[in-house]
C-alpha cells in the first residue's frame, strides 16, 4: 500500500454508536484523510468537526460541494442511504454506504445505475465480513476444509427495543425490519460463505413490542434454499431478553463450524471431545478494514471487496423474506450479477 496517496473522506451521519465511531477510524487509516463531517444535529457536527479539526456541516449538499471530498461514508438512517448515495455518485464522489444498502430492490437498482453512470465506486459496510471469526469461517468454507456445505444457520439475536422506542427505527418509512435492518448482517454472511439464495419462506411474530411501538414483526424465522443445493435457516429477534449474539453455523460433509459467545469451534464428528477450538476475538464491528479496503480500491481503480453489486443480493434476500412474511408463500429473490 502506497504511503503517498490518501483519499479525502467525509463521514455523513455521526450516529448512535457515538459521534466519533466512524470519524476516528476514517482518520486512522493510512490511505484516508478525514476532510469533513456532516450531521443533522448541529451540536454533534460541531463537536466532531472541532475535535477532529475538519469542516462540519448540517447540509449534505454543501458537504458534497467541498472540493477535496473524494469519498463519503454514509451512516445516516436507513431510508436516507439510497438517495444520499445517489446524490454523491451523481456528484462524482465515491460512496461507502452503511448497511443496509437500501430498503427496496428498486432503491438498490437505482444505486447501481447511478454507480454505472458515474464511474465511481460503491461499497457497502457489511462489516461482519471483516470480523476475524467470520473471516475464518469464510476461509474454511472456501478452502474445502469443511467439505461440501449442505446446511447452515444464522441468527441475529439483539434486543434493540431501546433504539426502536427512542429513535428512528420504529418509523415505518425506514423499513428497519428484522430482515433488512439487522438481519442483513447474517444473511450476508450466509451468502458469502455458502452461495446465492434462490428461495426463502418465512414466518414471523409480533409479541414483544406493540404495533404502536414498532409496525413490523419483531421476530422472524425463515428457511433458505441455496443455488448449490444446500438449505439453511435464518432467524432474527429485536426484543429478546438475553445478551446480543450472532449465531452462525456451517455444516459440511467433513467438519462443522459452530459459533459461540466465548470462542468458535470446529467439530470433526459427533464426539463431544473431538473439537478444534478457534480462539479469535469477536471485535464487534471493525470499521477500519472496510474503510481501508474501500479506499484502496478507489486508489487502485479496482472493484471494492464488499461491492454494491454483490450486496444488492443480500438486500434482495432480506426484502424477499419480508415479502414471504406478508404473503405466506415462498419467494424467489431478485438476482444481481457481480
């Protein structure tokens, strides 16, 4: 990696993980320079801008007009992702967009069209791909170490009721359903490790939050059919009474990868003692590698490792899950080539 070229990067949306959660990782990468921040809350924008020594805005269009902004990291509420990404691409600015990429297939399609027309890069922050545990699961699956994967399962178990009740996630306009909002994390990992989903059938329940508090089912479970013949299960719950957990399991013909809260495991057979411990850190949401790899793709003029065209298929599966909930029928997700 060259030490000479740095991409001028701005962060848009200084959000719920703390106002510096994305600005600091941008400033810390060897190939990015934080050049501006933006948030609708003026006090927050000022706090981060003054602390980081960069211009700060509450007006997104004014940020896009700043001469040295080459890339934006969009981390605003979900319904803003598509229009803000498209605006930046049309302004000739590369976009790293927070997940979920979009809240509809039409939005994803419009984002890809804007990318193609602009010639700029579009990457998506499906950050769990850079979590060491899941990166190791991907390596095992891709190398054949697990054998042929015939079954997989993943669960997004996270009580975000406090965020729903106090913020924008309970607003129907943002369509922050368990499939799209949080579940896209795990659906993306299943696609990444096993392959494309060709059909999904889902059930849901709405028993933890009231319809007035949250307009969508707060729990869902689905069965997935993969293009390679494997099958799988995905579940998500938004108001459970337990610690957050990203359950992830890959069942291969040779070995099985099992995720855990303390450490992950590989089982060779059904013996309780026949186990390989994978002692890797969880590391939550490691933004740095995603930012660094995207910026390097801009510098090298290559496809971002987590590209919009790839992740459009994750959103297509998420949206198909919601459609199955609504219709009571299996749904075939739209497919985007990448």
